[in-house]
């Protein structure tokens, strides 16, 4: 397949922007409880858009799924449910910490864990540890943890400074809750990489039917995301019952048309990260090993640019902003090192 690293990096950058900004439309959903907007975006992100894209881009999909070993279907669904916990808490991380910090912290945990544990899941850990590039990966993981600590400290300073300016008035932002759910999000989101690996038999079948296609991982994504949707659906229904928010879906007090449009847009943007990241990786050729490092780095950059542009850090001191940028710079370096060693 023809390679074009410059074009590949551009495609990866578009995917990273989608990942770093997908939550933004949800900020414009009005007079709905959080769980209502979240599950509507999830319906599009994890069910409708993945299956529509897969049906369009993967010929012989029925044969591929029908001939796949049961393990390569049910294990991705199970691990997808684990990832669903990560996706849910990632959303809560954005809610409590803002788009920028709420994306950077889970991403640091995910980059470290998915890179280190995936070889264990694949039975290749010994070869991975003995490889020449393991030192880069280990250094990247340690640096990522340092970056998480620095960015977390910036988030704590931000909350303290903004609370002082609002005389302690209640806010949806909550650093203690945010750092907790960010940790859970980062750990559980790594299940996505494990689910992807466990569905390799479907990828092989897709390659047999559609040799050289850019889209042969799509059946795995479509199946895996079902598990993520099911967990989020159950959780959101429980919240809707507790908060008595089922009426949100038809509330006359809410701008229903725009709420549905913004939630659907958020979900659609979320899934496009996989479309562009996958296409970009195929164009990198010999540089494909750095694709995840570049992707993670750009997600951190874009998510925090979105956060700054939308005023999430407005009113904080220059020192706090300096600490934030230092933490983000460390995370970017870590992601690049992990990508180089992957």
C-alpha cells in the first residue's frame, strides 16, 4: 500500500482533534440531566455510527461474523463492558475536571497501561521486556506518571483559586471526584486495547474477504463497543430513575431538537477518531510504530486548547497555567516515548 507519512500525520491529527473535542457539543445541551445527554451521545458513538460505518466499509460482514470463533466475539463484548466503565468515568472526568484536564489525566493512565499490559494479554511479554525498545516504553510510563502528577496539581490549584473567587459557591467541577474517576477511566479504558487484540480472528477473516482494506478492524470495533454501550445504558437508566429524569427526552422546558442534535454530534465526532486514526496509521509506513504516541500527544494538546478556548481555565493565576503547561509538556514527551517503543 502506498505510504505518505505527511498525509498520515494529518489524518491522525484530525482523529486526535475528534477525540479531544467530542465532549464540547454536550456543553450546549440545556435543561437535561447529565445522564440523558450522555446516553444519547453513546447511542450514536457506540451503536449507530460504528455499525453504519462497518456495514458500508466491510463487504461480507455477515460471513465474517458468522465464521468468527465465539471467543473472538464474546470476549471483545466482555472487555468492551470493562472499557464502558472507562468511557463512563471518562465522561465524568470531563464533567468534574473540564475537557482539558479531564482528558489529559485518563489519557496518561491509559497510554501507560495499554502499552505495558497488552503484550501480557497477547502472550508476548517476555519478548517485549527483552526488546531493545523496552527502555523507551518504561521511561515513557514513568514520565507519564510524573506528568499526571504535575497536571493534577495544576487542577487542584485551579479549583482552589476559582472557589476563592466565587466565595465557595457550589460548582459542578470537583477535583477530588474528578481525580478519582480519571484514575478509574484511565485503568478501565485500557480494556479497549485488550478487546481489540482478542478480536484478531475477525480481523483475519476480514482481511481474507477484503485484502488490503483500510477498514478490516471495523467489525472488532462494532462488536466491542456493544459491551461499552450496555454498561453505560444500565448506569444511565439507574441515574434516570434516581433523578426522575426520564421526562427529559420529551421535556417542553428543554430545546429538544438542539439537544438531540448536539448529543448526536458528540457521539458521531467521538467515533470518527477511529476512522481517521486507522487511515492515518496505514499511511505512515515504517513510521507506523509512533502512531499511538503521536495520537495521544495530539489529543492532550487539542483537548486542553478546547478547554482553554471555552474558558475552563479563565481566572486562574499565571503560575497555575504554567504548571498546567509543564504537566502537558511532560505528558506529550511520555506519549512520544511510548509510541516510539510500541
